[in-house]
């Protein structure tokens, strides 16, 4: 929380320095993100893939793995869900929509599992592999959208699929997109799996102490591979919901960057799956309100990126926050530092 | 920082510590330790792990400040505030874990931080020439242009030595330099060290390997529990005598084996324990009884260490129900690999393990647990506990998947918590509550938690590796008592310990391990420490003490 407040304060200074009114800028930002039903819908739609992307990073992190591949996992999920969404005709909604979501999730899971299996069998570092797989996924989905799955109707020359069938569309209830409900359910499911199941115990053990996990009879390789598959599934589901609930199709280049923001969200939430929800909402709100802020107070929307970066900086560097807030270092306090290097060099 | 000739005015004492005392919290790592190194000599610091060898050299090298005592370098009393002070005075250290930059060339590694410069750039030609000169003068042959990461470990170590010599070291401190070497590399290193002394360099050489001490040292200082327990020379001593000094004082043959003048913290309380449980009981005497079923049956077991060298060599061993078999041996003779091979943590390259008449060769750790084996691991921080986990989670660390702790893939928190409270109460684990992280516990309480966990399940076999390492006397007594109780209840126990006292106090039968083999089986009621010490040093049973090993 302190990091968020500090980020907004520094953002306010930057806005004031440019000669704009801080209060009108921030109130426009909030109104644009939550002022009415439309604004709220925008925020929730923006927050949905952020929550999924955040979960994809947070879940993998519990096993000590740094999943940079949310982008690629999201893209394959989005593309394959759209493929099922427009390709199948005459199927009832109760079959079509779940099937499309499932295929998107499975595509993401498979994409994530590649990195997990490679890590488990050959020790290939998941950071490197997932980054490379992002490029592969980007080019693969671009090709799908430009060639076999391209929308041939009318004079379309854009690399995009046709619109998905109505039976594969994710509904929106007033200001509440059903996709966001799924995101919240997914966050609680992650928490439940990690904290309440034997599988979660195994995942956390591998992340906390790989040697002790082996001693405890846990197959470290299987856990790494399956954890990356779960992480990919989450990101893939996020991508599927983008295609089926927001864009209505898959279009090359539209979802770029969404997967990377998951890293921001996971850090902001300190890799706690429940905290990923408010973290996703906060960033979603800022992105949804940025346009209104620019329109009403003339502040460039890029300031939002700056504020996000500042918040992240403060999250990642708790010492700076302590120093700024003059907090005393309590030696008895539980260690809440995030060790992001945990996956490196082992 | 120019490599000049070593011989200027020759000091009488190159390096010395007088009355060095160093405490870490309540632990006295060095207690009034005095050592002295003269030019051209090799001083061996001998002692078990935790005897205070590393602390002592860290004080001499300026890494730790002594609480009391005086460091002397080249006849001068000095105050070292950092290793830089020591290096500037001609003391070099070869760490056990090399301080090298793997992708950089040998020359660059050696000159790093003290590069000859020309016009602000590194003068590579000059650097290379000087390194070659040094290597030639001291007979340390190594390819100057090879990348360090491509060199074998022995050659990397020579680079470390050259690095120190390049900085004009007249004293070389080598911390367990042979721990990472193959036998051939070890022999070569000892030759190199002797070559250095011929040029006036003095060497402090830390080890717990007796053979190397006898082969290379001029002076020997034996440390035990932070104190100097012996100062001698190879000519005046034997491997057996050194082994005895290392592991403890000579003792009596019967029940009160701890009372005969053992020194330091390890002495007082075990004496009471020994009086309490007066050595093997009558039931335990029956342990050799062939009527009792064999629980652990190992035949021809082989396993490699982390470097791929054979560490367990065609070892065969039986442990019967209701007996404690103690494995004695100087550390590094394959005990760790033996335990890991039995418990499934290490791949056995040959041989069979059978537990309770079931084949457990190549079993995974989970299968070994399910067969009914409790394992107190040697390294409790690495294997035994997850520090960030609660006491409750750690109390089921390797049994979380079993009923009643889990059902249908779900953890049953209430059952885990009540189990943890049982363990905490029964095994006297001092913790505010079962939700506290295991890291907040003291070493003794961590160990009691592990023992409690392993004892709370039905087990036929207990494998206890260093079960009381580094914990306080009260906890040692408690754990010994519990292990005996288990034995009396019919559990087979394999005890591996570097503490000969512990092996002798607990075991019904003692096997001595040397270089991956069991070299002898002795009866702890009749064997003398001299006898066991000699066997630990590698002498075949029955030979005389005088010229063992070598």
C-alpha cells in the first residue's frame, strides 16, 4: 500500500510540475475508471487479463519459477479460443463457450509446459525459454491470423480472425463482464490449491527448499513441469477471455504487452493470488481512466505508465520505501522481501 | 603490488596467533588458541568439522576480529580490519570455494585487482610475462591463456595459489585444499606445497585427513571444540594418535566412558547420560541374536560422490531389528553417500538394498518413506526442514500425503495442527505455537522437531545421520534417550556420526568406514578408542599403530 501511495504522490508532483491541476487529473482518472457503469465495465475488462497474467506469474513463483512467458501463453490461448469460437457453427452456448475457453486454456497450458518440461529434464532456465517462446507464440499466432484463420469477408486485409459465433461470446451483465468473475474465481482457486491441497504443498515446498522437497519424497521435476502448465493455463484463459469477451476475435498485435503486465501485477500483489485481484483492479482502473484524464485535464496518458513504474520500483525496493517513510527496520518482523533471484543460477 | 623476490630480511615468525579467542553468540569457536608458523614450514591445522579451524584462519586473515588475543605477521603485532590488511602484509588465502571468474583467462584471473597498467589500460603482455615467471619459479604449471572454467579443479587451485603469490604472499593459508581434489590431484598439490616451502613460503594447511597431515606437514596443531588439544610433528606421532586427539580424549572401556577427563562443552552432561542408561542394556545385548529379523540388508552397494568419484565401494551391511549399528569414520569417507543411497536421495551405481525384506534398490525417497523408514538427515537446514514453513507443516513434511493429514488431495489442517501439537509436546520442542516458522527455532529444537516427526510414524528402520550435530547438551541427551527407546521398541537403527563419543555411547555394534568400505566391525563394549582411531585412519585391523596409512 505504501508503494501505491508513494507512486501516486510522486505522480502528482510530476503532474504539478507540468503545470496541470493534480486534483482534477486524479479525479478525472477515478471518474474515468469508476465514475459510471461504462467506466466500471472498462476497468473490469482491462483488469481481467491483468489478473490472469498476474496469477500466471504468481503461481509459478510459488514453485520458485520465474514465468516471463505470460505473453506467449496468453497469445496462444487467445488465438486458439478464437479459432474454436468462429470455427464451430450450430453448437449451443453451453457447449461452445466452455469448449472455446477450454481449448484456449489448454493451448496456454501446453505452451507453459514446454518450458517446465525443459527445465525439469535438461535444466534449461525457464526465464530464457519462456522469453524465446514468447517470440515463437507471437509469430505463430500472427501467421494463424494472417493465413488459415484470416477473416475473408468483404475487403478485410487485416490479420485477424472472423468474429466469434454468438454461442461462443462471453456475456456481460450490465457493468459486470462474466470474464472478470472468472478471474476472481481463478484467483481464489489458486489460493485454495496452494494452501489447502497436497499438490499446493508440493509446489510451495519445491519453491521454498528444493532439497527438502526431494527429501520429503516430492518429484521436483514433475512439480516444475506441472506448475508451468498451470501458469500457462491461467495466462491462456486470460487470452481466451480477451478474444471471446472483449475483442470478439483474435487480431494480430492487439494483445501485445498484456502478458508482460502480469509480472507487474504479481509483484504488486507480492505473489499472493488473492492480492492479485486488487492489484489488477488498480492498474486496470488507471488504464481505463487515462483517456478521460487526458481529455479533461490535458495530462498525457503516459503519466500512468510512469506512476505504474514508480509503484513497481517501490515494491521491488522496500528499502527505499522504508527510508522514505522513516520506518524502523524491525528485526523480529517476518521477512517479506521478495527474492526475485530465486530462480537464477540453480 | 609488484612481484619481487621473496627473500628480504627473513622474519623469525611469519604468522602467529597468540591466545586467540572468538565467540559467536554463546558459541566459543576459538578458546585461547595459539599457533605459530615459521618460514619454510607447513603447519597443519587438524580437527573435525566445527572444531574451530576455519574460525582461526579467518581471524589470522582478517575476516574476523578476535575477541581476545594477538595476531602477529612477520614478527609484528598487527590489528587486521579486513583481508586487505592481511594481503598487504603478504598473507594469501586459498579458499575452499575458489574465488575465480570462470570465463576469464588464467592470466586475467591472477592479475585481477592488481593489474600492471600502461596508459590506463591493462598491460596484457607484461601481465602474461609475470605470471609465466611466477609459474616457472614455483613449478605451478598452468596454461596462462586457458579460460579458468575449462580447467580441471586441480589446475584451478594452482591458479588460486598463483594469485596469492602474485600478490607477494609469503604465507599461504589453504582451507581444506584437498576436499575438492581427486587422490592424484591431492598428491600433486602436496608436492607443490613442499616446493613452495623450499622457497621460504610458509603454509597453513587445514584438513581433517590424517594421511595428508602425516605426508606433508612439518608442524601439527590439533583443534577440538575450539581449543588446541595437541601440538606435535609427524615424527612424534601416528595417525592413530592424531585420530584420537581429533575425536576426543582416551577413555575407559566401561559404562562411565565419558568421565575420564574429556574436555569442553561435550563432556559434563553426556557423563550423566551414560550413568543413566548405563551402556547397552541386556535386551540390547541380544541384538546380535540371529533370531532377530534383518531389517536393513545392503549388499555390494556402490555410489559416487558429487564429483563422480566412487564414494561407497561395494559395501555390505546388515542391521537387525532392535539394534543400533553405529558407523564410525572420519568425515568424507562415504558416510553421506551411503545414507543418501539408502534413502533414495542418491543413485546407487551397483548393489542392492533391501528393507524389511522388500527390495529398495533404486527406490525413490517417497517409496523409502512408505516402506517404513525414518530418516534424520545430516543437514537439517538443507534437507530436514523448510525454514519458511510453520512448525505444523514441517511436522508432516514427508508424510503430508498420508492419512489422516490428507484426504482426497486436500490437506486437513486440523489434523496436521493437532499432530504438530503432539510432536511439540512429546518431543519438548520449544516454540510459541505450531504456526511459528521453523526458522525461528533454535538448532536443538529444530532437531527435536525432525526427530519427533520421524518417530511419530510407524517405522521399522531409523537412519540417523549426525543426529546431534551442533546442538546443546540438553537436546543431545533427549535425542539419545529417544533413539535408545526406539531401539528397545524393536526398531532397527543405523547411526552415522562423526562424533566417536556418540557412536560409542549409542551403538550395540560399531562398523568403521574408511574410503567407502567397512574395514572392521567392533564391539563398543570391548573396543578401545585407540583401536577404533587406528581403523578410522585406514590401518587394516591387526596392524601396529606406528606406520599406518601413508
